[in-house]
C-alpha cells in the first residue's frame, strides 16, 4: 500500500520519546502511520491523547514481552508496518520537517531500495553533518565510505522483507550490513545532500559502550565476516578482505580511522 510507516523503538526514555513523536508528526505525509515499539521497558509507554489526535489516531503501540534489542525491535515494527515505505527514528533523536518530503520522491520515482539523507551529529563540542559525501548513486564499495545514520534513511519495505528484516548479527552495525547486502544483490541505493534529522554523538548509548570497551575492532571484523558469503567470488572480495585485515591488525580503530583507511584504498575505485 502506497504510504509511509514511521517506526520508533524506545526503551526507558519516555520523555525523549514524546519529542521524537512530535518531530514525526511535523514531517508526516499522508497516508501514513506511526508505530511505537516499547522494547519491554520497566515503565510502559503511554501516548498522550493530543499526540494521537494530531496523528489522526494512527499511532500504534506495540509492547514487546521481553527486551529484544534495537535491531529486533525495529524488525517487529517492519512486520507490523502496512505501508510500502519505512522511516525509522531513535527515541532520543528528532527528524526534521523536510525528511519525508525530500526523500520519498527519489525512492518512488526511480525504484531505489533505499535513499539516505544526511544528519546533524551533535556532540558536547561540535555539530557536524554526516556522512561527509555528496549526492550520488551507491555501490557496495562507495557505501563502505559513508555509513549514513538510520534516522536519515527511507527503505522500501518489500526489500527489507526479502532479506528477513534488518540484520542482527552485529547489532551496532546491523543496518549497514543490511544496506550492503541490498547493494550486493544488485539493488539500487542513493545518498542525497538533504539534511533530514538530528542525533546525539557517541557520548552515550550502544556506540559509546562499544568504543569505551575498545570493541570497535571486533565490530568491524564481525561486519566483514557477516558480508563474506555475499562477496565471495565477486569483484569485491579482495577489497573487503583487505579492509578486514586492516581492522584486525589495528589495536583500537575508531569509526574515523576506519573511514580514513577505506577512503585511502578506494581512491579511483568503485
């Protein structure tokens, strides 16, 4: 069914969730629905009547019986979604009013499996726009340099369903494995210059836990291990193995270390 299913997963952050919901209401286009996945928080989520009314009573709340983690909670939302296009939002972030309006036309007119915008990344010191790239069609190799944020990506639901949902083998990088697999299967992806959402940097949450425990190396190795079945005996295999070796032989790579290395070896290649 033509329309947009907005999906927000939440866990123990009800006050922030209300801000996220409000931002989706500001951007929503018709027809659409908003699906809230409460990932078994200790304090059940309640949607105020005024927010329900502003969304024409099309906010649907699903409470998981047990905590599934963010990727599987998003997959619960995918399974419940009734529309053809999906936009995710983390409960502690906000979308901008232009997100749907700017991203949806690309995916509808040219049959992209996904279209990515850019996001404002806020830290305690700075605000940065990521990914640091320009408008372009994506290939498996060009995607390795950008890593767009989940809040800035619109998906064709059917393409996610064909893959069995978002990949949960490496939760911190699950959406990126999913997008890589789509491109490796020959699907089309697009990175645009539209800035469509805002999120906080790595000061807390899953990314911070990975970095603080010096686990980023393990995450990158697992990322490429998950993709190896898809790249074996393809023109991409040698490059993927080279990048994996870099991750395996670097003590504590950060995301920037990884992106700098990938960019250096992919110059003039695609």
